[in-house]
C-alpha cells in the first residue's frame, strides 16, 4: 500500500507524518485491497488565533472504490484519530457489501429456478 502525505498551506513535521501513516496503515487489515492512502493536512484558522483548527482529509483508493473521510481537531493527531474512526467504519461497510455480493454464487447457493 502506498501512502502519500501532503500539507495544504503549510509544512507537516516528519513526526506527525510518521504517526499518521502508522495509524492509517491499520485500516488495511480490515480491507487489504486498498492500494493508496492520500493524507492531506490543512490548518483552518479564524479571525482569532486561539481558534486554530487542524483538518485532515484522507482518500483511500481500492481497485474499484474510492473512500473519503475528513475530520477536524484542535491538533493534528486528534484530527487523525477522528478520521481513522470514520474511515474504519466506511471500510468495514464496504467489505460487508463486497463479501455479501459474492455469496450468491457458488455450490451452496440457492437456485432461482422456477418449476414448470
């Protein structure tokens, strides 16, 4: 899995990049078909300097699916924790849909024949 970390309107320290990548790598154990993870950090400040919000956007790309999640927090690592929770929910839901879709065929599946 390829992980790309970007900073929007700013530079992201290496320590935050590494911790975010390590936390988001765990999402792959739920759905191993994820090919790339793109993590984007941005800082959204208002008129007051005390209300600086950090936003993290994550785009996970699989073969036929694209999952996106974003979260905000008072610091980057809190935002990463929140976005990991959202992305895990989406990945679990996707895996459930994919596995349910494949169960309809096979030797043990019920047939849809009508008797005449």
